C-alpha cells in the first residue's frame, strides 16, 4: 500500500462507529514493537524550541454589568 495523504478539505469524515472502535481498544492490545525506544535525549532542548514557537495572542475583552 502506498502513501495516503489528506488535507483538511479532503479528510474523510469520522463516523461514530469509528470512534467507538478506537475507544474499545485496550492499552494492552496496542503493539509498540515497531517504535524504537528513545535513549538519546542530547538533541532534546525545549528551551530552544520555545524561541522558535511564538503562540498567537488574542485580546479578549469582557464587560460585566450588574443586573
């Protein structure tokens, strides 16, 4: 099977049955054997990642009036 790519516009809808099937899977039944264990954390530098990621700030105003 080849690579399947989707965009937000072409993403197929998720049915309620699909969600129920995923929810029914137990953690013990998930096969992690093809995922390599991470043992080298030397390249993990969260302080450098924070410099490159800048969250979008949105101003929110709320006026509360007594009734």
